[in-house]
């Protein structure tokens, strides 16, 4: 395992912007829960949750500054989970 001798300093202003974005997305998701989207209700909820989790992963968990292999693997894992969910929803809809 390699040592991370390089330090990365993220300004507090960036964290405040991300916090504001997370709060705004939470308000949007609460407001969206009161709107009927028909068959897209779950899709909208998952989309908003994915955006919020991506922000947390990139900035608060410092994935932005991590190894390149992790920067490639994490989105691939999310795509795999999304594909599994998509296939599950297809199976549910066509029964």
C-alpha cells in the first residue's frame, strides 16, 4: 500500500457549497415525494439519492483525490447496481 505523502486541502467554501447542494437536494426530494410521477416515482427518488450519494462520495469521502483505479471502479459498481435494479424493475413490470 502506498503512502499518501501529498496532502490535499479542500477549502471550507467548497464544503459549504456541497452542504448547500445536499440540503437543496433533500428539500427537492421531500417536495418530489408529494408529487405523483406515476411509474417514474421510484426513478426520481433513486436519481436524487444517487446524486446526493455521489456528492458525498466525491467530496466528503475524498474519492476525488484517491487512486485512479478507485475512481474507475466506484462508478462501474454503481452502473452494475443500476443495471441490476433495472432488470429487477423490468421483471416486476412484466409479471
